[in-house]
């Protein structure tokens, strides 16, 4: 047998039919659904009198539009168009009989946090969702990608997707990560290195010692942003860390079935001599705590750097950088650590999991946010929220002066009332710093939860290493 | 999807080049839960003033063109964002055919997914059709997909090229889903296999 990559193996295990031109009909094991990209798909089913083929493999949860403030069970708290989208999901989920976590359910949360947390996402699966950050699930060694509304309908009706195969790309992070460096810093560094187009046409497998040493939470942070590097999907081969995480989750296999699954999962890795169309290698030791300065995730630099001059770039990027700096209100040469912050947002499917909240709490313990700072923590799911309360993290956040919110996408994309005002500058743990992403005219700096927490205290972008060092004195 | 049958209809002349999907359906209409109902908002910014009143000069507001089923357009129709709301809005308005010298790729593909026929014609032919469309209500243009012809109100006929597979799908009313469902047995078999090999899925 010819050697295969992990991607090849998962792909081959899901081909229902292959057309002459090589296009495949792939079987989809899990279909996640949220309220924004699904209504027209369900409407299409109704119009053509079709059913959901595999409701037991379909999981729906409202997240993008929902308010994250108390009392949100009352639909009056939502603007009308959001209320209609959430109500439509409610009706569609019930009419078509798919698994559903309504706003009132403690398991509700951001779709990419809910799937893994409840054991829906398992190694070797194909996972799709009408959402570009579906790549998150690749952390389990599942082939996961975002799809459009017509494709959502296609998957609902047929449990398959028409796909042509991407190329294989390997991103290897060797060695160990330095203290203060997290998964978020790793992925921002990778994108800074490859650019937002570097992964276009590829499925990326992240490997190397530094990746292996990450927890499942950290791995999800990495794969979440594969799409920001242009890749169709990101993958990390499953190992003991993965199996330990999955074991015992509600929808994961149990007993003998778990053992059988494990036997297969252990075969899911890229063969030694597998062919790679592109390889990128970065030394783990070289990665510093990283933040973004511009309006593209590729505008990432070590926190010790200065705002770059547009002329330091080449081609179209010169003009783009000029526009970015203008939008961000920054001047070349300014130290990143001198940039003052108005607002801190900790949450999203990139960094809204329990480990992220623990990292933030460690920084915030016994401290207060800077006066005038608007600071909020939005846990990724109701279960994350409950756990954080049990561990006493919520108390730390509240005492530090953070708002402690209910689960949802919130200020990651500002579709609900959580938005930046024009010119407001935010340290955010989410994944996109595009113009207007967090509210019209809002300015976003992406960073890790610990760095965002530190910024809330000092009021400016802060090197977490100095912060901890200062504390030790 | 409905089968695409031969018909004759009023054609609206829109000689503007680069009509993008933002013009076809502006972004404030994307927070909808339906693909139907977007017809009233098609071309909203060209069609209505700030108070929401119709701008009488806009072609689709003119009495002769209110029921247009065809658009004859300038080059590069449907460029810009990939939003599927653009073909949804046109289809909901009642448009079945758009004729131009060229289309943006994604829009072109999205048309077929929604039962619409985009027709590419050389500039000279588009010019003739544009003139015919200018005549308004009494000048109905005929589109015959089977024969791959477009015929003006004067009886002048032009043929157009089309991928045979796409033609077949439109004629039979087959969408991607319909086509995949033709492979339902293969899907059944596959599900049977994984029930054995990966029962935990
Ligand atoms: S948290 Fe942000 S990136 Fe993640 S699904 Fe929600 S809106 Fe998308």
C-alpha cells in the first residue's frame, strides 16, 4: 500500500462515490448547525418536501445572535432580526428532529465548543458546519470544514458533500515552547509566517513536539485558525491526549465500542514516507508571545516589536498596511507595548474554553482592571461557565472588575448587542481583526487569554513575561 | 427544482457593466431566514430612494418592465461577494434568464443551483438583444433551452453554448441534491458498511 497522510486516510474512509473527474461524494459523520447559515437550507427542504436524512448526526445550537446577558430567555431582549433567526432554528430543529441545545439548555454555547465538549466530535470523523471556523474540530484528527448554505441543505438532505481533494501541507513546530507562550501565540506566528493565503488549496496537518505537548484546548485553538491561514481544514493526529479527552464524554463510545474505536483511531497518523506538497517548519523556541497590529490575522508580531512601516512590505501589501495603520490609528515605530487598550474581550471559539479562562484567572487573581476599562469574559458554553464557577474562577473575574457573561459568540463578530464603538480599541482573544468585525470602526488586537487579561490590568498591550516577572519581585 | 421550460418574456435592458452582487442585493438584507421574499429588495439601492419610494427612472420600476423575466446586461454581471442571496433575489423577482457577454464565476454557478439560466453571448448579439429589450412590453424575447436559442420579437434567432450536463440538469429540474439522491443506494450501502466498521459514529 502506498504511504498516506492522515488527511488521505480520513478521506478514503468516507468516499461514497467517485466521479470520472475525481470529484467525490464524501459521507459526513457530523453536521453542526447554527441559526445564521441554516434557515434557507431548512426552507429548501420544506419547499422540496425532503427530510433530514440523518437527524441523529445533526446537532443544532444558536450562538451567533444570542445575547450574553442575564434574562436572555426573554426573546424581547433580542433585536427583531436576531430573534427571528433564533426562533427559526428553534422551529427547524424541532420540526426536523435534530439534536438541539436551545438557549435555555446549560449545554448551549458556541457550536465549535459544544461539539467536542459533548463527545460529538471524534477522531477520524468528517465534520461540517455552515461556518468557516469548523476547522476547530480538526484538533481531534477529524476532517472538518466550513460549507455554504446550499451545501448545508445538501448535507441535511443527503448526509454527503460533493468535494474535490485538497493538497497536503505539513506545518511542523519543533522543540519546546518558552514560558508564557501559548497555542494562540503559536498559531498567530504560523499565520504571520505563511500569510493568510499560504494555506489556500491545502489541508494542513500540524505536527512536531511543540504541538504534541499541547492540551486538547490548545490544539483546538491552533486548528480553529487554520482557515485564517487560508487552509480548507487543519488537522492534528490523535494520540493519548485526544483519547483521554474523548473518553467518558456523553456521545463518545463506551466500553467495548470505545476499545474498538481506539483500535482504529490509533491508525490515524501520517505514514513516515507520506508525500507532502508543502512543508513549513518553525522552531518552538523561536516563538514569542504574539499580538496583531493590523486588520488581517497575518499582521502578527512578537509583543516586543514595533508597529512596522508600510514601506517595509512588498507589492500590494504596502498599500494594505498603510490602510490598516490608518484604520487602527497607529504610527510606524510605535512600540506595541505602548498601545493603549479601551476594552478587553475574552471568549470565542478560539479561546473560550476552560483552560483559557484558567489562564486569564491566573493573571487576574487578586488584581483589578484599570479604571475605565470595559472588560468582559464570555465563556464558550454553559458547561464551561458552570465549571469556571465551580473552580472559583468566576469570583476572580468579577472581583477583578470583569463582566461575567452567558455563553455565545458575542463580541467576536458583534452580531448581538456586544459591539465596539468607532475608534474603540480592543484586546481580543478571538480570531479575526478585520475592519468592522467587532463593530463599525472598532480596532482589534488579537492575542492570548493571559495577554488579554494582563492588558485589562495595565491598560495597554503587555508582554506577559514581564508581567509575571514584575509580580515575582 | 422546477423544470426549465421554453418561454417568452419581457426583457429588461440593464446596459451597465460590472453589476455586482452588492447592487443586486445590498448587505442589509442578508439577515433574513428565507431565500424567497428577497425579490422586493433586488437592486434596492438603485430601485428605491432613502424614504423607500420607487425611483421611477429605474428600469424595473417602469410599467413596461415590472414583470420582466429576462435581464439583458452589460459585461461581468454578478461580480463581487459570493452571497447566494443574489440569485435568490433575482429568482424571487421572477427573473429566469440573464444574458450578458460575461458573468462572474461564482454567480454563474449559483444561478444553476437556483434554476436560473445565465446565457453568454458575443457583444454584437447582446447589442441586438439590448435594442429589442428597449422596446418594452410588446417585445417579448423567447428562450428555448432545448434548442439553445434566443429569439427576438422580430423573429431573429441566435444560438448559445452551454455545458451539456448543466443543460440536462436545468431541463430535468435536477439540482445538486436531486443528483446526489440518484445515488441514494450507494449512500445506503455506505451507511450499512459503517454501521459494521464504525458503529460508534
Ligand atoms: S465565536 Fe466567532 S469565529 Fe467562532 S463561531 Fe462564533 S462568530 Fe464564528
